[in-house]
C-alpha cells in the first residue's frame, strides 16, 4: 500500500499524519501532511542509507522537527508490514 495514516501524539496533541509514497528519479520519497482546524503542514521525507529524514526543514515548526525519528520509525514499520 502506497498511502497510509498514523495517529501520533505530538506537542499539539494527538494528530493524524498522512503518508503518501511517491517515486521520483531520485528514489522513493514520502509526502507527509498533518492538519487540524488551525494549521496544515506538508513536508517530504527521503531515504538516506536506510534512515528516513526530512528533505527540507526550513518551513517546519519545531514540534514537527523533533518527531523526525518517530516518523522514520512509522515509515519503517509500514514498509515491514507491506
């Protein structure tokens, strides 16, 4: 399955993150979004030596940046279940 969701506890409370796998000329990436009534954030994660990381953090709030390892674990778990 190339798309999935995961509820994750954050500093903003429990939020649903939406993961969409995309295939690019530079390899597989995940487009991730999280939203509620007050905000929406979109970002990309890519694989670097079997470690998933943000492609660009310049527009991300700190409460998302600190979730990088947790989001990486979610992706690994999904790929193992796949």
